[in-house]
C-alpha cells in the first residue's frame, strides 16, 4: 500500500497536471456580465488577450508551429487586438503556444503574480480614464504604454531584479475632521458607494477612502452605523470590499448589528447577501449572544424571521454551525 505522503504527492501531481492544461488567458473569462453588471459581448476579453498576444508576437514569443495562422498575417502593426486574439489565437493563450525562452516570465507575470491584469487596468483602463475594460477601444494604437511596461518587467525579470514585480503604492487617505463625525462620515460613505460609476483612477481613490471610512468605525456603538454598513451589501457588492465591512461589523455590539440585519433581512435575502451577514460570527457566537437571540429572535417581524430561517436552511448553508444555531431557534 502506498504511504499517505505518496498518495498526496500523486494527487497533487494530478491536480497540477490538470491546472497546467488550462490556458494562461481565456478571453471568455473577461466577458462575464457579472463583472460589468451588463452584457458586453466578446470584445473585452478578446482585446485583453490580443494585446498580450501582440506583445509576444513583437518579441517573437509565439510559436508558429502551435499558432500556424501567424504565418498568414503580415501587417501586425495595424491588426486589431480582437482580430489577432480570435483569428490567430482562437481566443486562448496556452503555455505551449509560447516559445520556451518566454514561458517562465509569462507564467509568473500572468498566473503567479496577476501582474498582467494589474498593468492592463493601470496602463490602459486608467490611462484612458475609462470606467472598466469593456470601454477599451479595439485599436493597436492605445497599448504603447502597456507594452513598454511589460517589456520593462520582462527585462527586469531576466536580470533577476526583485523589483520586476513592483506595483504602485496603495493610496493612503486621511479623513477630514468633518468625516470623523457621524454626519460627515455618513455623507462621505454614501458618496464612495457610487465608486463603480467612476473612471478607474478615481475609483482607486474612492476604494482607498472606503477602507479608511470603514476602519474608522471599528468598535462604534452608534446604532446608525451598522444599519448603513449592512445597507452596503447589495447584489453587485465587491466581495473584497465587503470583507472589510464584515470585520467592522464584527467589532460592534452584537445587538446593534443583529438589529440592522433583521431590519434589512428581506432585501438582503432577495439580493443574495443575507448569508454573508448571518455567517458573520461563524462558530463564535458566545453564550450571551445565543441567549440574546433566544430572547429577541421572535421579536423580529415574521417576514424577517422566515427570511433568516430560509437562508439557514438553504442547502449551501445548512451544515454550517451558524445555520444550525439559527434553525434551533425555531424548534
């Protein structure tokens, strides 16, 4: 019989082999309507893929054996990125399509550090003052800054320069004295919630302000604040931002946060966010918190009770400790 270590090693090898068969870039992944909250067609992903494909082609990084259509095209200086991605690359970039001397960099740049996506957002979407990548024009003229950045990273990578992965430092935002007061904080928080409508660079500033505002209210006892934070959970919420909100809510008095969830339970259920808040305490409900629920749960409107119990009984949630605890309240 194989040892456990051997079995695990074999399993890990199988998983790695399967992962290695996946494309480094699949253009379809960048056309998902959930990313943009609307249908965008196939162009965003094709442009994203085609831009990197054209950079590779400029430095002779693509294999004509794997991508034979390269030999059929001559004027790469005027071909649209989407056309190159679709007609030459068939919508995907596989590891085997990259010439060996460029494979390690491409894997590190795209897959291991996610720097290609970061640079695309910064040097294309940001530089053009766009809201998101669905607005990027399908023109080879707009990518000169990005191609320069990729080339500089490639050169640094080949020189074993640890700074090849450097990113711009995160913006640090300080609150004004007015924003540290409840009315100023509320007004500023309402404003940053509109960040998805802003151009990329302005959105980055708004995200930094969002985190600073949320950090400022850790441990707050004001009953309005958890209601406002709970209200920020919508069907289009950014999960990374909402994680900061849940940490803040966890630091606040349980009864205030529970009351905010109950008051908004029907909307949260409808928008698929109720479980994100009900699982806030996970396995860590204290005896005092459980006692509070046992006393106060049935004071909530029946519609809110039903929404909470439905969410706890949902197949995806029902085996979690917090769901067991909430279901027990109805027994």
